C-alpha cells in the first residue's frame, strides 16, 4: 500500500516522495518578471518536495495579471530561471515550470494597454484586479479570432522551449482557474460557434494543441496538465464537467503525458471526489490531486489509490521543510496571509525550518 513517502515514477521523472509543491502565485519577480535572489532562495529551500511546480509563468510580455509574476519569454528570463533550477538541482530537487496565459483575468493597465483576450467577450463579473492605478473592475475581453489561436499555441511552444533552456525538468500547462485555456474549456465562458466552441471536443481543442506543442519540445514524459473543472474562481462554471473531464483525461491518456493534476475547491466535497474518480478512470498515468489536503487526508487518498500524489499549496507557503515535518508529524508554521503577495523576503523565504 503506497504512502506519501513511497517513491513514484512520473513520466520520465522519478520522485522520492509523493508530496508535491503546488504552483503558488507569490509575485516577487518585480516589474521585469525576471527571477531574483529571493526566488532562488524560496524554491531551493523546498527542494525536498517530491516535485516543485513554479508559480504561473508568463508566456508573453502581455500575459501579466499579477504585477510581478515570473516570465519565460526572453533570454533574460531564461537566465534568471536557470539560477533557480541550478539551486534546486544542487539540493537534489526536481522542478517543473507552470506555463500560463491569463486570458480574461488580465487587465490592459498591466499589459501596455493591450485588451485582455478570451474565448468569448464575457468579462469576469463583480470582481476587481490590482493594477498600477489600484483596484479596477475586470475589462470585457476580446474574443480571439479563429486564425489567431495558432499564434497563442506558438507562445506556449516557445515558453516550453525556453523552460527547457532554463534546465527545468518539465512543464505543466495551466488549464485551470479561469485563465485563457480554461476560458476555452468551460462553457460558462466559451460561447464560440467555430471549431473551438460548442462541443466538448471543440472546447478542449486549444488545450490539446498547446499540449501537443509542449510534447514536441519536451516529449510526453515531461509534460503535465492542470485542470479545475469544478472550481468557481474567476467566475467560472461548466454545464458538463463530467463529460469535459472524461474527454480531456482520455485525450491526455492517449498522449501519455507525465501527469494530470486535478485542482479542487475542496477535495472532501462529494462532487469533487467523483470528478477525481473520473480522471482516474480515464487517465491511466499519474493523477495528482490538489485541494485543501492535510497530511492525514493526503495519506489516506494515496493509500486507497484515489490519487498517486498530493499537491500541497498553503502548507508549502509557510513550511519549506514540509516533507520533513510530515515525516516527523511535527507542527506546521502558520501562514502570514498579510505577506502572501509581493514585497520582500518576509513572509516568503524567511519561514523557519525544524533545524533552525
């Protein structure tokens, strides 16, 4: 019976444990979006994780949503991230880059006046985003023309190539949380009538084209995908989540990618458990589950075979030595929620370890 500490082969990557660090938006890269010393420290401190996944990383200069997330669209970004991967590898770690385009969650004030894009011209309702001019309502996005979509697939391909040059161990495609790929996947946003809208296969087409582009760079064994079919973040909903998960899992299984991450609002909800079961049924590779897990609930999920590995978010924010703390069943540091986003090392890379 597997435990959180049982090694796991994930595509071409061997993990020494099944405790995975989630992609966590921390926006410490500043206006250049180039990784800095703080980020080198932060990621390398967490190298005992079975696998680290980076924060969502911009595939284009106009793909900003958070005023300080990392980028991977220029040689300077490649060089900055190479410092991170070198430090993680020096401590025996493994690290995937999550590549991402924000879609309708972007704002023109963050992107040189460029209007956000999405599958359809439907804005995020009743929310605001931080901009250089303070909090602003989300804008109405421009629906991408059919002939434009190939250019966005190419952005992801080039980002995957740059991630490889930065010596990552693989890439994860962010198809969750109401960002561009998810804007195509879920019909609460996607009302297109072309080859990228309507049916489930059409709505999944963009994700699969991006996946194929990344596989062309890395090979399938170093490419992963993240989906969140039931998470309402960024005003998202879908009328057919079961059909969507079934189709996506089957198509990703056919491509034999390294792993599929299912992001939940809360893994304990019955509907989320059923979605995870569907992913497990139709994707024969490694399935990772993410959604408010504790050590105990993660252990039981792995032990009963509902998922192969557990992705931890908030616990990794405050506990760089989470693996060691779980092994010793030690108390966890509390998250300083006032220091989650932006700023300096306080509340970022200064959390104590058990050895301190």
